[in-house]
């Protein structure tokens, strides 16, 4: 009871924060993990920097969407399973309802032509937002440490060149720092060996459904949530291969629109699975797709979390986490460049991104949703003129 009394916030305060972040948190995984550090570590001091780093390392190591897993872990830090569950739901549900509403509009009004105009402005502004988030994360977590800088820069290059994130690189970075700074004694823990089976209850439950299409949706998205590592953006190529090429559930244009929905709505980018599920099988498809994607990531966060908490203060574990964190932030920074290549397509979008960076640099308390609204309006004005 004394430990709980010392916690500087209630579970419901954390739930309200995650609800707000899921409702107003634009910018994708890079920006979202930056907001969590700024709000919960720096300003409110609800979460220690060490706990944040542990959560970021675990989220980067485990398969599934980065921001959602970090949010689940931060809920777990002081309130364990209940905290993880409520924080995760509060973070994901607002954007889920938004993409379902957009899916309904898309189906009933024959596509979303205005979305391309909005995305034209918002996509460029998002680059500015995530540049600033990556800058803050780099300054806070890498500092002047030469070894961490070397890992960070190498991971930036790997991410830009391959446009993907390899979990083995993160593990290698952690092991390197561990062996150099806190050489381990013989130590082996097989406690996480069963994690690969964590999705089986979900798969079993889906397999008992009578509706074949929903079973297919559930199994496909469970696989996506189980085997795709990195940020929510990393799931996009996997989804394309299954949804467009293999199952032919959507055509190319519909899939591109689904990705646009993910980028112009707040919250985790991976929530686009709800939009895709809605287009394929209505509301039930949206629910099955979202649950199948997020349940594995939830399990992959809460099952190893006790071991991160129990052993997280050991010198070897601290060194390991520092190495993974450096690689993770390098991957986040590299992903800024990868995303920018798709969002900065001409001079106006480049100007929108630069102006966004300048505004956020100059006005520290400027709220990102304000920037997003201005960028969306700018896109609605400029896009029809430039594309005539």
C-alpha cells in the first residue's frame, strides 16, 4: 500500500492521458513515443527515465506496433496488468472509432477524394513533427556517449538503406554495450521461450468462428501483429502483400487510401487495420482485424514486463537496454528520412515541413494538433490547384 501511495498519479489519470494522446496525438510512432517522453518523463514526472528506456527497448524488441506497446508498458510500470490493459485500450480506442467512421463514410460516399488533399498537407507537417521528436529523443537518450552515437548513426544508415528494421540489429547493439561495459557472468534465462506461443489462444478462438471470412481476417492480422517488428509503419508492406496481392480484399487505390487514413488520424498508425477490416467485412471485420493485431502486441509486452522490472536495475541489463535504446532511436531517426521520401514530393510540401520545424522550434508550447489542422487546411487549398 505504501508503494501505491507514493505513485504520483492515479490509474485513471494515466487512462485520461492515454485517451487524450490517442485522440490528439498526430505524427505516427516516432512522434507518439516522443510525446510520451516529454509529457510523462520530463513534464509530469510520472515515469522515470529508466522505466521509459526499458519500455522503449522492450517495445523495439517485441513484434508489434512501437507506440502502442510503449503505452501498454508505461501503464504497466506502476499498475501492472490493470494499468497495461486500461492504458492500451485508452490509447487505441479513439483512433479505432475514427477509422471505423471514416470506413463507413468511404463505403457510403464512394471513396475519399478529399483525403488526398488533406494528406498532401498533413503528411508534410508530420515530417516536421517527427523530426523534432527524433531530435529530442536523441538529445535525451544518446547525449555525448561516443559508443551510443556510433550505434545510433549505424542504425540510421541501416534503416535508410534497407527501409526496414531488423530485430537482430537491436539485440546485437544491446549485447555489444553489455559486453563492453558490464561483462556478464554466465547467465541464462529461458523465461521468454514461451512467448512465441502467446498468440495461440487468439488463433484458437478465431478458428472456432463460423464465418470463414472473419476467420481469414483474424488469422491474417494475428500473423501481422505477431511477426512484424518495428514501428507501426513497418506493418504496411506486410499488409500490402496479404491484402492486395494474396487475398485480393482491396485494390491498390483502396490500400493507398487506407494508409492515408492511418496518417491523417491521431493515435497508432497501425490502427489502419480497423479501416481495412471495415472495408472487407464491415464493423465485425474492423473489430476482428483490430483485436487480432493488438492482442499479440499486448501479450508480447505484459509477459516479459515482470522480468524487465525485476532485473532492469542490474548493470548488465542497464547496459543492454542502453544499447537497444540507441539502436531504437537510430531506427526512429532513419524512419523519418524514409517517410519523408514519400511525403515530401515537391516544393510546397518541403516548405510545409520546414515551416513546421521552425514553428515547433521557436514556440515550445505550440500544440501539434494546431499544426495538423493548419496543414490540413493548407492541403485542401493547395492540392486542387497544383494537381489541375
